[in-house]
């Protein structure tokens, strides 16, 4: 009886320790509200809202807002096309490429909203 109890206790200890051992080392997983944890569609919606806020408060002029909305629409169409191709899922490389494009567009929107000159310096 005691031997069976020891085996059960040891098994329980191993089972409860397993999730702790399975945790990845290095960087912790992103928080649920961290941008890297968002799916592509959520990021697109967030950026669309940001563009609309910039248009409403005047920090983006009409021409610049149209330009970034056009780029965002292209990213959205590309994401949908890729998802359809793979049964509703994005492959890692495709997701990374779309996230990179969204990062660049978000940086452009941020720059344009916080500067009086709506043209980027390299646009002349």
C-alpha cells in the first residue's frame, strides 16, 4: 500500500512539473494585447481606425489619408488572397511579410500624424 502511494505521489509530481518544464526559455510569450500577438486582420482594423482618427483630427490631410488607406486596402486584399490559398491560414513567411508591410505603414502614419509636413523627407 505504501509502495503504491509513493508511485502515485511520484507520478503526480512529474505530471504537475511537466507544464513548467515545457515553458520556452528566452523571450516570454507576447502578452495578449502586444501588437506581435495580434493577428493580421486585427492589426489592419487597428491601423484603419488610426488613419480615420488622423483624418478626423486633421493630423492627416485628405491626400495622405487616401494614399495610406489605398496601401492598407492592398495589404488586406493580399492577406485575404493568401488565406484563401491556404484554407484560411497564413504561413509563417507570409505572415511575417504582411506584418513587415503593416509595420512600415504604421510608421509612415505615425510620422505623418506628428509632423506638419505630410511628405516624407525622401519623397522630395
